[in-house]
C-alpha cells in the first residue's frame, strides 16, 4: 500500500475520525474532534487524524523526552 497526504485523503481522514467515535466541528478556523473528555484540534482532517494517532499511541504522557527530540533532530533536522 502507498498513501500520500493529498487532497484525495481529506474526506477519508474525516471519515476515519468519525469512525473512531469523534464529533467533528470547525472552531476559529481549526478542525476540532471531540469524544467524551478528549478534544483535539488541527488545521485539517489529515493533521487532526495524526494528532489523534499521537494521543492513542502516547496517551497522557504524549510529550517527547529530550532524548527522543535529540534522536529526531539528528535524523531529520
């Protein structure tokens, strides 16, 4: 499989967010997904799905450690 973040993924990302049980709305120019006490926002549906994925993967301790940041920067910075 090969997917790229492009216009043809906008509706699919939105539908994926809905399938996870989030209500989606636009507030102040940002797309916002809300489910229970969880609230995530981003510029568009692809980015919003990414923010949700970070929360699902990392949980409440989502912040990167200094070591993780350094590793990332040494590889991609």
